[in-house]
C-alpha cells in the first residue's frame, strides 16, 4: 500500500510532462528490465522455468491480468491523476475491492454476503462525496488535461480494471499443483501487458509520438517515470502479488485501497495541500466501507449469530 502511495506522486508528474501513453509504455519496459535482472540474480532457475510449456496456463491468465490491470487500468489511472491530482485521484481506488469481489465471485468462487454488499455501498458513498463535491471540484486547478468529470470516469474505469486484474493474477499464479512466485509472476504479467500495448500502438501508427518524449526527455519527465516505476510496477506489483498469494484477493485489494489515507498524509505533510472537512469525512467513510468488506464474514457472524 505504501509503495503504491509513493509512486502516484512521481507518476503524476511524469504523466503531465511526458503524456499518459508515453509513460505507460516507458514504465512497463523499464519494469521488465528491472524484473529480469532481479530474477536472474536471485532466482535464476525458477525464472527460466516459467518459459516452459508447463507454465502456459499461468502465462494466459497473468497475461490477461497485465492487459486489464496494467495496460488498460493504469492508462486510465495516469489520465485520472493528471487531471485530479494524486490525493483526489487515489480516493477512487477504493472502488477496486468491489470490482475484486465481483470478479472473485465469478472466477475464483469467492463469496459475497449482505454485509459485504453494504461495505461496497458505503465505500462508493465516501468516494462520490469526495469526487463529486462542489468544493473539491472547484479546488482542482485546470491543467489542460481534461475536465474533472472525465477524470472521475477515468478513475472509476481504472479501479474496476485494477480489481479485476488482481483476480486474474491469482488465477494465473495458482493452478493445480503449480504455484508461480511473485517476482516471476510479475515479470509474466508486465511483459504481456507491455507487448500488447506496443502492438496496439504500432497498429495505430503512433509509435513515433510515444517514443519521441522519452528520447528528448520532454519537460525532464524521465526521472519521475523512473522513480514511479521503482515503487509501482517493480516493488508495488511484486508485493501485491505476494499478498494475494497468501490471502483472499478481495481482502488484499481492500488493504491496497487504504492508499488514500497515506496519500492524503503525504499530500498534507510533504506538499502542503489543504484538506477540506468534506474530503476528510469522505475518506473516513470510504475506508470504513473497505474495512466492512474485510470483516464481512466476522460481522455477519456477530450480527446474525
């Protein structure tokens, strides 16, 4: 959670300087390099084993996870952060547990009870109160990246993709007696995500527009992209896959969705942003809904016996 909270700040700067599409390509390619070196240095035999036919199932589902969660989901996220700022944008990530629960129910057989549904609704109320409040909208400066409403839509789409992508990851990491470790799984996920994105870009004839900002280091955005990649696709994804390999996906995604709290604290103490009471109460409500999702089974037992 902390790793993701840190990475959104340099990624926001990188998206504004390089462009969301360029950043999405560059940080995935950079993450592939970091992960390949790390795997070869510390887990060479296991890493080389993922290229055997026995891992075809894992490649399929982790690849889909990379496309949904990283290629598509993070593209929406970068657009959102460029418009709304890290503090406001991160609040929309609290919608991810609901998406993870629904996807987990369909793909992994995870259950959703009435208390869990209540938690989803409470979380959404908290998110909407922050994202759609007039004071919060008026406080967001126009940086020329799009309207506030567009930023909110991008944030919702990103949250859905992140939640579904994490479920697809777990489905790929665990199959029969085969369990893929987090670092090799992250490499598989990001590699497929990157090449699918690259193929789409080539097909659209936009490769030069994507590469040019990197080659020229447009607005000195490379350093921010590198910083964000280290804390996001490299450390953040690896740690998130390690988490869901040991606990339910919905619980793991819920923990990750506490990111707005740490993002809010970072914004206040390091960037001196002012927090309105509506924003603070919205975060409290959203996080409360997330906690209800985590403890839904226990709360059901307490209430109904």
